[in-house]
């Protein structure tokens, strides 16, 4: 016969042992004969607990952690969801870091609430309030919704909430919401027809590794993170494979770490970039600059980072009297040039590493003509010419 009460007792004992083993603070006996430990506290960080009998102190520890497991805070659920996705390799370290940054920005106070104490109306009101309080753009609000939907679905799976998660987002009426609009002029977004020859000429006359990398971006549209991840064996003739990119995240010490991940940034996957015929010399120059290291862009034994490329481009723009633009503006310049020259859509998305042409057209196509050229074009229209002289 199986003694079920004995079995249940063994289960409870094992559960106690597991909880006590995971308790992060030491349990010790003081000189006064009492038993001590710390328990976490949201306001103070931790609080000291004292009991005369060790078992009574262990009972308090068990009770605390069982309550935490049964009704965690919003922050606890978010961290579980975000960390689990990283462990399962569903997201990168950079995405994990970005999720944390979004959560910390918005949920500093609301995140202290117990997950079981909130309802769908509180979530809707909280999200709508964040738009006005932080003056969010549509993209920033989308990022906030993404992490909120994610940890709520995790809470739903654990049966910590009973409401329909998707209905929450259906209840948010964004038609009346006025998001912050970031409007940038063409001169801020691309290198125009006058600026590009000036900067290309400067790069040719000062051909160190970083400058050659910037030039490669101008003639192929490659992302800055992809440039610094290039290796010599990626190149073949006038083409090269884009297989990897740089990612940034915080380590356990809170320090930013930059690493190369072995797959490209976009869902388009590995792609082949074509170097224009008049710039095929770039391949040979890059090998001559650094013939021995595995990665091409290496200086003083260390791989050149994306931040170093950004800083160099900023200094070049300042030196040449060009409005300061980031490496991503080079990519927008390249996309605009392809579209302006009516290149086949399939070739454009292959070169850009996009999944469809709409992305290129909506986000990368800007007018590169200077004001003088625009004025000449407008003035050349017969209807705007004064024929009665």
C-alpha cells in the first residue's frame, strides 16, 4: 500500500529544499542565539528578518517566495519573458537590451504592481497615458506595445491573468491619437548631388582602412554594422557576401559590449553585394591595407567598431563643411540613387537587403538635388517662363 500522506510530505519537503536553495541571502545564527536572513524589498532593496527558531525563519522565507511565484510583479513577469526569449535564442542580446530600455523608461512605477492586481482597463489607460507623457512617435509606441503584449502573453500562459490580451490592443483607438512626428528635410537624410562627389574625392585621397570602409558603403549601400563584420574570404571578384553584422549589448557589469553575430541584420538573409566596375580597385586596396587579419577592418590588433566609423564620418563632414550625417544616411543615399535611376525592383531589394520594394521607397527615397538644381528644373518648365519680354 502507498502511504499518500507520506508521499505528499516528501513532495513538500523537496519543494521547501528547492526554495531555500534558491534563496539568494545567507541564513545565519547570531551571537544572541537568534536566526537571521534578508528578504527582498521593492523600496529598500532588502530587509533583515529575525526568528528565535530556524524553522520559523525558513517558514517566512518559503511564504515570501511562494507569494512571489503565485503573484509576481509586472517587472518580474517582464524579466522572465525577456530573459527566456534570449535563452531560447528567439531574440539577440541587442534586442534584449532594447526591450529593457523601453520597459525601464515606461514601467518604473507601474512595474511595481502585482500582475494579478491589474485589469485590462488599467493597461489600456496606462498605454494611452504614455503617449502624451513621453510625447511618443508612432514607432516608439509600437515598441512599447510589443513588450507589453509579450509579457502579458507570458502572464496569460502562467494563468496569472485571465483577460484576453489581444482585446487590450484592439481597445486602443489610435485614430484620435496624435503621435509626435519627426520631420527631417532632404539635406539631413541624404548626401546630395553636390556633396557626394566632394566626400568621395576626399576618401580617395585619404585611403586608410576606415575611409575605404566608408567608400564601400557609398558604392554598395552596405550597413555600417555589416561593414565592420566583413572578412577577406567574403570577397570574390567585384562582389562580396554579407553574412554577419555587429551587435551591441550590456554585460553583467553594465558595460556595453560589441560583438559580431554570424547572420545579417535583416530577414532577407545572406546577400551578395555588387561593387561598381569603376570601384573594383577597393577590393585590392582593402587587402593591401590589412592582408593578415581575418577581419578586414582591424586597427592596432582590434576590430574597428561601428562607433569608430560614425565618429570618422562626423569628422569628415565637419572638415568638408557638409551637414553632419550618420552612416545610415549613406545607405539612404545609395537607395535613392538606385530608385532615381529606375533600377529593377528585384535588384534594388537584393542590394539593399530588404524584403520588399515598399520599404526602400517609403523609408530610403529622398530628393538628392540641391536647391540650385531644383530651381533650374522648375524654371525650365515652359509654363513658368516669361515669354512676354
